[in-house]
């Protein structure tokens, strides 16, 4: 697993070591896998587990929340870039990513535990929302805007509401109702059902 690009400001001086970045993030992941809680982790404990000094961690991240944001990013699979071939295909790709992420969460005790704990840490959850979720929403809105401009989606549709209509069913199954199935073809069924309702009336 490679360390993601950190959100911490770069400092002048000796260049950062990618190996040290990866070791610190891996150390945090190991502690979480061993049962440490997000709230119970400390910079000191992570540095000790990584075999580096506390100052080495602080040179890379200003605090634990910034480090944890990059730890969370390391658990994320890159979301697909819209191909632009068709609005329907791009929407299916976005929802299929959500479906696979939901399955990964169910199959990964670590991912499930961390995401569940995140809701109790408002500042960290807000940073995750602003740095990860917001970018995905922007991608979805861009696809929907393209659909509205091309006439595939009615011009009077509110894009924020429309984004919720597409993602809501998948999120409900993946995150809220984990006993419900996430079968192959679900993304296509959701997209086609919503598109049928929001396409221009003839």
C-alpha cells in the first residue's frame, strides 16, 4: 500500500521521505487493525509503532486529524473518471463504484470499523467530507449537468436533488441497511429507473 499525497503543508528543507510517509500510515493502520480506536490513537503511539520520532510525524502532518485523513485516503480506491461516452454509462460507473465500495466495507472489518467511528469525530468527518466526498459529488454533478445540457435530463431538475435520487438507493443499501444485497446489475437498475423519471417528457 502506498501513502497518499498528504494534505499537510510542505516545509522547506530536507525533502520528505515517501518511505517514512508510508511507514507512518501503515503503523496507524496496524494499530487500528489491532483494536485501537480512532479516538484512542495518538501521534506518540503511531510514531513509536512506525519506528520514527514524534517530530518526524509532525513535520508531515500538523496533527492527528490531518494524519487520520490520509490514513482514510489510503483505504480508498480511486473513483472512476467519467469517460464522457454517455451520461447513462458515466452514472452507472459512479454507482458501480459505490456498490463495490459497499461490498468492500462489508468484507473489511477495518474499513467498517473506521467508517463507523468517524461519525463520532465531527472535525475529522467534516474534513473527510470536504476532501473526499465533496470531490465525488462534484464529479456526479458535472455528469448530471452534461445530461441536462444534452437534453437527456429535464432542464427544470435540481442537480442536488437529482444527485440524491441517484445515490440514495445505493447508499441506503451499502451503508444503512447492510443486510440488503448489493447484486451485480444494481447500478444499472437504479440509473435506468431514475433516468426514466427525469428524462424530458414527450
